[in-house]
C-alpha cells in the first residue's frame, strides 16, 4: 500500500482524492490536513464519505510527513511552494494539484500569480504531470505539477497534431466551457445556484492564468511557438469541461482521425470517438477519461471537441494516475469505473 | 406618482422591487440605500437592470426620507425595527419585507430572532399585510409587515377552510419546497450551484421561524389554535415555492372546490385551478400569482397544492400589491404580466 | 461468476445494471435484449459505457435464457409476467425490476395497472425483495419483485416504527420528491429540461400506483392496516428521492433515535444519521445507500427524512443487492463505492 | 390595435408571441391555430397564460385570415412557404419565424432543408428582418423572414466590424452556446432533463443550417465573402444564447469599443457593455435585448461576446419588433420590461 496524505482537504479536489482513494486497491490516505476544519471529521465536510473515511482533519502533517510515500497538495496556489522542499528532503514525494510548479519560469509565475516564487530552484526538477506525455518522467519524479483542468482538456485535443508537426503557425482558438466546481468550494456570490443557474457567461477574456500554461506546453509539444486564444466560460452545471479547439494545419492531412486514434492507442484514459462524433461531458463525469472527437471542417482546418471531468482528469484523478506511474502501479489502478448516467 | 425608496437594495428582494417598479405606471423609486454598495450603480449589481435604473446606491435616505410617500425595507431582520419610528414620525409610510413586525408578540420575536424587539410599541399598529385578508386595513396602514414567503403560500392554501370553520382540531402538515433564492444573495457554501444543484434536502425540521408565523396567522383565520408541522426543503432551482398542505376537516364538506373558488373570486392574484390539477411553480415565476389546487384524498381529508414565486408573491410583489392598496391604486397595478415559459 | 442477462436494456435501469455490473467482481452480463435497439452496440445508447461493455443488443435471449443463472427484467410493467414462467421452468432465477410481481393480489394489480395479471399463480411465490426485510427469503427465491423507488424510500423510513408496533392507527403522510429519471428514458414533453427545469410540481395526488404498494407492505410490517397519504413531486434534477414521512406514535417513545440505529445495525446500506441531521439526496447519488434521519417534532409525532438514489437503491442497485443474497455472495458486492460530490 | 393571428401556436415561439402580446398595448391576437390542439384552450398548453389568453386553438385561420393585419408563422420550416401567397393576396402581411424565407437562394434552401422551395418567387420580396439592419425595409414589407436565433446573436456581434469594412479576409469562428428550448417543444430524448442536465455537448459540427444563413448575411453586411466556422453547443439550461465570436481585422483599429458604441446608438435593443465586460445570458432572459462586449485580445484580433434570449430576440420578440416597424409603431412597444434575476 502507498502511504499518502493530503494537504488542504476540505475543497473539491481534496474530496475527490478521498473518494478515489476509497476505491483504489493500493492507496491508503493516512492523514488529511485543514486549518479551518482541524479536529472535525472528514464525513462532516463530505456527507457522501460517511462510512468511507474515518479520518479527522488535522492541523498539519504528523511528524512533518516523515514515513509517508507521497503527499498530495490540494491547496490554493502559493502554499505548496513553501512546503515542498522539506518533504522532499525527508524522502517524501510530492504531487501538487495547485499551480505552483506548472510554469517553467519563475518570473512568469510571479507575473500571473502576483507573488514571487518561493522555490524557484525546484522548477527545473518538477515534472509537468500530463501522463499522456510524461509517463516515463513520472516514474522517477520526486515532484509533480499536475496540469490545470483547462490545460488538460486543451492539450489532449492538440497533442496529436502538435507532436506530428501538423500545426500551422496560425492562431489557435480554445473556446472552453466549464462547470462551476472549477471555482472551488468557497462562498462566492457568482457561483450561487441562484446566480450561475440558467446562465452562461465568459470570464477572463482579457487574460487567464491557464492561458500561459497552455501556450507553454503546446509550444513544447509542437516545437514551435503556439499562439492560442483561450476563452473560458461558466456553464450552469457542477462538473465537466468541454473544450472546443479550432486549429489550422500546415497542409491538409489525409486521415486526421487516424492520427488521433494512433496517438492514443496506448493511453488508457483518452478515448478517441468515431469520426463525426460529439462527446458529452456527462459521459466522463466522475471518471478519469478524456473523450475526443476531431472534425475537419474545411481543408486544413480542424475542430477538436474534448471533454473531461474537471475534478478528476482535470485534477484529482490525473494526480492519482500520476501517482500510479510514479510508484510502478498499473496506470489505471483505482480509476476504472464508468460514469453514472443520467 | 408614488415617491418611494428602498432601504437595503442589493439583495434579491431589493432587485425585485426595482424590477417591478420599472413596469409600474405609478411608482417612482427615488433612492436605494446600501452600506456596502454606496456610490456604485444599481446596474453594476443587477446586470438585468441596465437601462432600467439610473440610480446609484446611497449610504442612507436623503433628508431622512422626508418627502417620500413610502419606504420599503428589503433588509435582513433586525434593521427596520430601529428605523421605522422616525419615518412614521416624518409622515412616511413603511412596508417592511423583513420579519421585524410579523409576530404580534415581542417575546416571541425575541425568542425566535435572538434579540429584543426595538420597537414593541409598534407591533399592535403594524398590519400583517396579506392582501387577501387585510385589504381594508392596508388602506389606512402606516406600517405594513409583509408576510414571509412560506407563510404566504401556506396561508393561502388554508384560508378558505380556516375562515369557514372547516378545519378539525388536528395536526396540519405543511411540507414546503423552495428555490435557493430564499436564502438570499450572500456567499453561503450550501447555496453554491455545485452544492445545491442536483440535490434535495430538508432543513430546520426541528424549528423554523416561519413556523410560528404560520401558526399565529392560521390560528387567527380559524379562530382556534392551529397545530402545524412545517417542513421546509431546498430545491435545486432559483425561484419558487411549492407548499403541499395536508389538513383534516371537522366533517366532509360537500364541494371543497367551490369553497376555494368562491373565497378567491375577488382576489386578483389567487388562481384556483380546476379540480384534479397540479400547479407548477414555473407557471408563476416572476409573477405575483398564487396558483392553488385542492384535492380531497379521503373523506374529510384534503391536500392543497399552492405555488408562488418566493421573491414576488412571497416578497416584493406582495409588498407592491400592499402599496397599491395603501395608496388607493388598482390592486394589480404593475403586477399583471404573465410568467415566461420555459 | 454469476451469468446474467438483462431484458429491456435501453432504459435507465438497464443502463444502471450494466454500469454496476462493470464494477461487480462476480457478475457477468452475457446478453442484453431490446427490440428497438437490437443489432446496435450498448455503447451507442450509453455513451458512458464505451470501453465498459462490448455487447450488442439482441432481439431476445439466446436459447431462451437456458444456461443463465439469473435474468433481470428492466422492462415496463406488463412484460415480465408473460416471460417469467418459461425462465423458471428452465431453472433460471428471475429478478423483476418492474411492478408485475409487487402486489400480492391479482385483482389489485388489474385495477391499478389496467390489465389482467398474466401469471397470478406466481404471485404467492414471488419474494418482495426489500433486502432489509427479506434477506432470508431471498436466499432461496426463484422470483424476486424489486420494490418500487418511492416504496423503498418510504418503507425504510417507517420500518423500525412499524415492526416495533409503535405506529398509531392514524394517517401517515409520505410526501415524496423525485428526480425526473423516475419517469424513464422516453420522449415525454413534461420531462424536457425546458419543462421540468426550474420547476416543482406534484402529480398523481388523487392516486398513484406506488400508494397501494406502500400500504400493502407497511401493513405487513406493522401488523395493522396502514393509512398512508402518498404525494409524489417532480424535482428539477435527474436522480434522487427524498421522502419526508410524518407519523404518529401510539405513545411517546423514549429514544426513537436508538430504535432506528438498532434496527439498521446489520444492514449495510441503511445509514442512520445522528439526531438533528438532514440527509441530502446527492450524498447517495449513484450508490445503493439509504440515508435516514428521524426527528421528534412534538411528543408522539415524528418526521422521518429518507433519501435514496431512485435508480440504484430504488431499482438496479437493490436488484443486485437481492442477487447477491440469492447467490450467497457478500450482500454488498459491487455496491460499495461512495457517491461523487459535487 | 393591430389584428394578428398565429399559425402553429403550441410551441415555444408561439407561446412567447402570446406572452408578449399580453403586454403589448397595440397588438391583439385574434386567433391561434394548431392541428393537434384544435378545440383546446391556450391555457391548457401554457399554464402560465391562464388569465392572459381566453383563446382556444383553431384548426385553421377563420375566413382564411381575411381581415387580419398580420399573421405570424410559428411553425416548423416547410409550412409557411405553402400558405404565404394566399395571405398576401388577401392583403395580410406575414411575419415568418421559420426558416422558409431566410435564404435568398431557392437551391440553397432545397439543399439544407431537404425539400424544394414552394414559393421561390417570393424570396426576392421577403425582407430578412433583422431590425438593426432592415428597419426601413420593414416599414413597407409584406413578407418578413425572421432571422434564426444563432444568426441573430452572431450578426449583431459582427455588424459594426462588417459594415465598417474592418474584417480581414480570414476565418471567423462563431462558437455558440444555446439553451435547450432552441430544439423546440417536442419529446426528443436528448432534450430530457435527465439527458441534457449537467451536460454540455456540441452538435452539428460538420454542418448546420444556421451556418449558411450566417455566411449569407455577414457577406452582405461586409461586402465580401465571409468564411465562418459556426459551432453550436447545447447548454444545460432552458433559454439563452451566448455567441463567442473570434474575428481578425484588416489592421488594428484604434477604438473598437467606440465603433460598437456608435453603431448601436440608435438601436433600442442592442446594449454595448463597457470595455472589459462579460455579458450574461440571464441578464436578457425573457427580453428582446442583445448585450455585447468586445475585447481586443491581440493587435488586430477581437473576441466579441453576444448574448440574447433565443426565444425573444432570437425569435418572437424580434418578430414583434419587426411588426412594430412594419406598422409604424414605436419600435420598442410591448418589449420594454427588464429580465427577472435570479
């Protein structure tokens, strides 16, 4: 059994780590921290976990985390970067679900996240943990930065074209729709059911932190500068991301469908739908699956539809997938069950 | 034109007063106060009111309200009771949408609202403003306490039986379902779309402030002590209340349908549906209408279904209906448009 | 492995049987029938089951079902009663999720379901499969009638009081709220998102088929005639039932909480919440759990709150729980994972 | 009073015409036809219109429509084109909410709508009724084709750039999100709450009828061929369209905000939000307003956010706006009330 702990466990990604751990045959959560909830039961914060977790939240990791195999950070950005060094020095591996180690460049982090990076010396070591790209790096990684939810959906949509060198030097549009759980479990008025229900709106059109992360990674995959216009929208639902990605190819590609099918033959969590399909977010709800469909709308122009569950493949499920690879387990361990429909 | 102001205008009932005023031919809102929003535009808080209100929120009523015909309090309980006396002394009439003047008994108020009443001497004068009962009192009222949302739906369901003396001395069940806007426009985690969506739960089963208000009024209508078990439930929607009320009659009544139809012949906002009907909350959304259906389920036992919009007939619309009666206008002025479906 | 088949697999209960089977260690679905879908892939009807089921729908059971251990009927009422005899004669056990074998009395069936019963001789043998009551009968049952969704929620709410003889000879109110999936996967206008969204309404107030089933069973548990007013309501959500049950006791009971806790000590899927609780439907979504809270609202009067997932504990999960007991497996096999929140 | 009738009144656009007529000071609906509903009351189909319409549906227009001022067709495509000629010959003007007269080219109609056009000789006369463009043509029009819902949102987003000649010869992306009421009031399984709730999906990515309509009109506005990739998505809500439109300019424009503000100075129903805004669909729910925000995301590249109510500005409200212009009424008559929030 992998002995793990969660730092910052009262939010949605913390809750999902606990839920998924309940169904994972080789993962044991030993402790969950929360400053505000310390001393109360996990089941008091997560009514669905009654009977599945007997833990109480603790103020901080017992014995500084020593003896654990891995620690998950399910904290807001700006927390993990202060605590990771000590854990690594104690021989504990770290999977950070926050943004602290996603950007390669400390300046860039400071600019987008409004604070200097506290551990810039670790940025080079941190593995950007998109398992469909980084599987072999993950095997030996000490510190993993889990991709953001939007960046996961968009990268998986573009990866086959980027890696194959098919992308033109042209603007890419990533029009993304997300459920409100992406905003976290805090009392923000715009996320009330009475505000966000029966409503659609865009936000952050003039600049969103995930924008720079997407460009960083797609640039890396493509080996050329990516120019991506990313527009997030809020949907009247709890979970799910639908990324609609518009890309231009250098030249028409004979069988784009085959390019996708082939790229994702070996990846257990990317499901390329038959030509002509339209994936639905509900089909991946609660699961670690990304479903993709690629449409050639005009010669040399493609629209890729990519759906994930923002809290699973976009966060906690991907974190566990990364952990599986880090510890030599079956990549899919604990992550195999289907969504429930309706 | 009636010159009016709103105290506490950033919440949902304040917003609805502003919306309804925009369509009222004889009502002019001269000022809207808000401590937190003072200096900002109404349209910044209510994106749907762009072009319909050019007001900015102000810290307090200009000139203490002097010169106004009426002031609406759309504040949380505990505010109006401190400010009403001065307004009345200035000759300004007051319509309080909060709970401050609903209970006849100051002790009872103190017990349920956790603070002593600040103006107990006004309780006797305050008119409990259910227009279907209090129309004539409203004509001369200086101070009106608008009924709570649940109490409105439940009273209208029971009124014909209570007034006619048909109710047995037996427990009445009022099982009520409400949209989340009843909880107000504040950042409470349980009201997030990600928490309240796809979910139903009861709350306050062991005691709710509206319980005592309902019993007080039904006792008054019936002329005998009412024993009412009131259970509120939260629905995954923004607006609407569905009250399902179970009552026992002293003896079977020949034509209960006719009792209801007759009682509400003259009331413009209570619509008694044909026998066998099931009213829908959406049919009254945004309107001041209460739709009722009465079912005799066993001899001497009735189930009454009553739907209202909690923010309109349950709050701001009812307040304007009361105002119309206070100022001798057509009772329905500004309140006549149908709901939009879907 | 238990070899099973599903008759009528394109609806929601069929889909849930397939989903739950995917996570069951000892259950193998060998065939799924559907007249309308014969020849097409299960995954074409259930996009969430891509990769989890490779079956195609077939017109009818291969070899008339011979060789199977058990057949699940996920058909509308009126189908199973024509086909069960032949299966039983072939040594195949049957679990019927429809209403065909729920009522003990053939006349009563004919009256409520509008057709004569086709196999009245099997009614006496059929086990009404509420596992919390019928566990030992299930061990040897050849034919199991799965309880309806509402009856499951209401019975579990009343069982401890009924069995202990605490219920007075007084009316019981069962006010029930259900998600729309209870209406099945067919194109009914009132179940459109544009009709059922942002809306609450009652239906069937003058008589609902589940009413007679509830009275039949509560009468049996209590050993005295039960007088139950059952009112179903439609909620703007897909899944979940919240039953709010109002009962009168013969006399005040010292510790009602303990009565519930004790009755459900040994039942893996009934979770009695601490005193003062309000269970939420989302806490059981996708699971086989019933969560209960009991409130004493006045001396000798209780309100019981009971939540289930109508498609799982109210249908397919309960069917698998029954199957586990029929075949001597762990009662909870394949049914242990928690809900996903949000 | 304008004497009008509605052909095909049981759907959502028919219902909205009736609702809006109830608040219009100069519009009287004399008859509503429906084959399936003939003989039943309007209020039986539209529970929100009880008390607002006393009409019964009729099989066909009394006296073939003679004596009416105008007839609205709220029928599926393929109906109006068979009936318009006779009405025009009787001196009755026609406003068609269906697609029959939107496309200028009969071949194109036949290709996209799968049937030959029945009245190609009227195509040249028909006015494409986007009032923000066609106000003067409408004044004398006999036959008006109301724009589709998506085309309305997209055209209004692009109009200022197109008319001013700022659009580059480059692909335009129109990524559109719509509530499910756009699919009409018929029993389609994918539109059930249990299917479309908590779900987002694209559809028609490989070709949608509104695509050709959008290109036809933007080409006309711009005076150059428009190359538009249009992707519709289904949102888990009843009403509203959010169009996110990505366009490239020939060259950077100094003050794009001013271009929009100026273009829409005189149009009562287009509200250009301040720079940096993100319009919300709920802010226009039930109203005839289009709210726009324009963002310059990179030099020479703009993202325009455009929201409408698909059933009002996208259908019935726009039809009445057109009627107002046809009959010399105030363009905004009957269309001035704000949305209700929440």
